[in-house]
């Protein structure tokens, strides 16, 4: 997830389901919020909860000015 954030210079929010489910299936959570430079801004363990973080849109704009990845993408 950190690589996806860095290569696209975006915030990534990944919600991880946790608990036991039908048929004995288990999931282990680990929801996470990652900044555009790959830094972990907030995360949960294997328990239910809420992650709140501040998104710095000014910093995001500055990063995108220094590294214009969106401008360099190719249309397929």
C-alpha cells in the first residue's frame, strides 16, 4: 500500500475487516491510512475502531509540483 501511495502521490485508505465469519473464515483487520510519501498516518490492529488523521492538502500540492507524476502518465 505504501508503494501505491508513493507512485501516485495520493493518500491511501485501506479498510481491513476483522473477526470471525461464516464457514469459520477469519479476517485480521489492520486498517491503515498512508500519506503520499508512504508514511503511515494512522492504523488499527485486529480490533474494530475508527482511524482519524489530518490530510495536509497543501503538502500534497507541493509534492505534486516537485514530482508531477500525473502529468507524465500515458493514456492507454
